[in-house]
C-alpha cells in the first residue's frame, strides 16, 4: 500500500493570523482615532522636521533646536489655517449677503425639476432657514475647538518624538541583518525621505494650482478670485477629494454670478484642465518613480482614510500607504506587499 503524500505547502495559519491582525489594527484605528490620528500626523511632521532638527543640534543645544523647530511648525500651521479661514469666511459672507440670488436660483431649478416630475418644493424652507444657519455655526465652532485640541496634541507628540528620534534610531540599528528591526531602521529612513519629497512636490503643485485658479477666475471676472485661489491651494493637499471641491465650488458661484450655463461650463472645463495639467501631468513627472503608486491605490487610500478619520484621514491616507509599502520592501516576509503595490527596494527617494 502506498504511503499518503504529505502536503509540502505552507501552513495557512500564519496568513490567517496576519489577516486577523490587520483587521484588529484597522478596527483600533477607527474606534481610537483620537489616539492614532494625532500620532500619525506627528510622525509625518517629525519626518519633515528631523533633518532641520539634526542640523540645528549640531550648532546649538538640543532643547533650543527643538524650540526653534516647534516655532517654525506653529508659524507654518498658523499661516496655512489663517489663509484657509480667511478665504472660507469671505465666501461665507458673500453667500449670506447674496442669499436672494441663490434663493432665486433654487426656485428656478425647483421649477425646472418639477416640470420633469421631480418634486423638491419646500426643501429650501425645511432646511435653509435660520435654524439651519445656527446649526452650521455651532458645528463650525465645535469643529474649530476640536481642531485646536488636535493640533495641541500633535505638537506635544512632535516635541516628544523629536527628542527620541536619535535614541530610537540607535536602538533599531543594533538589530541583526535581515531582522524586522533592520527593516524598520532602513525603511523608516527611506520613508522619511519619500514623505519629505511627497510634501515638497505636493506643496509646489498646490501653489501652482492656486495661482492658475486665481488667474483663471480673475480673467473670467468671477468674484472672490483670490479666495478661490487660496481654497484651491489648500484643498490640493487632499488628493482626489480636494481638487473636486475646488472645482465644483467656483462653478456654482459662476452659475449664480453670470446666470448663464455657458459661462459656468467654461469655468468648470478650464478648472478641470488646470487640475488635469497639474495633478495628472506635471506632478507625476516631478515626483518621479520614487513616489509612483497606483492611481487606484491613491483613490483607495483617500476614501479609506476618509472613512477612518474624516478629512484628516483623506490628507494622511497617501503618506500612510507610502510608509507601509516602503518599509514592507525591506523584509522578506512582507516584500510581496511592496511588489504588488508597485514600490520596490530599488525605488528609493533622495533625502
């Protein structure tokens, strides 16, 4: 009688354990977003600041260099949020001062829809009233308080993290070749370089997008052209979703101001051409292969990040993917992740 042939394949247990671990990590990130979101943003900021911190530490005491880094971070965050708040408040005041025109537009649209069997009468009265405006103001105020608290927690993590970066690097460097520690040490360095390059490219493209949007809206005679440029600049940091809103909002205002669909279509088409030129043509060529990940993966990262942490997740989703695939490329057991997602060991960024 022949002996049964044993299955030489690998046991499915490690794969199942890995899948369960990933599911638990995602669940923890969702339910404990107040803990994980600030840490993730702090790690991104630390990756941006560490070369500056290291250079300053060579010329002055560590605490003084840390204070300088924190001051620079606060100044940049304050300028960014002030510009965005200024532009959004200007747009909001414009809407409130011209409510009659928007209500007339709504009435005409409702009449056109009802002529085609879509009844929307009473929607304005039910939702767009004084109570609705008060609720919006309350939500904005609550969101502002949450954002300030979030920023403070992030700054605390950044301060503590910058003090520990050197020690953590020395500990990881002691791990033997081929270990997870070595993969973390090499992968984290490459990840930081890639994230710096990603943010530099994203900033350059955001500035270019803002200038082009300002020039287009100014030439077209659309009101609040400077504000639309600032909004396009700020929202361009959020892939996919940000450019969509930066295109739709000026188009709606073009409909209200010019009262012709032709002018609105012209503005809409030109804004989309700007987004395509900057986002789909110039940015990939400037970023190079070091940041090349699938557009499908970018879209998934943005929407999945939005599901986890809202707008903050949409912003941080792509950097998280860059970190995962870069670190995965440096260990044998996880290299298949980088191979599938299109980032290999050789695709390193210049830091």
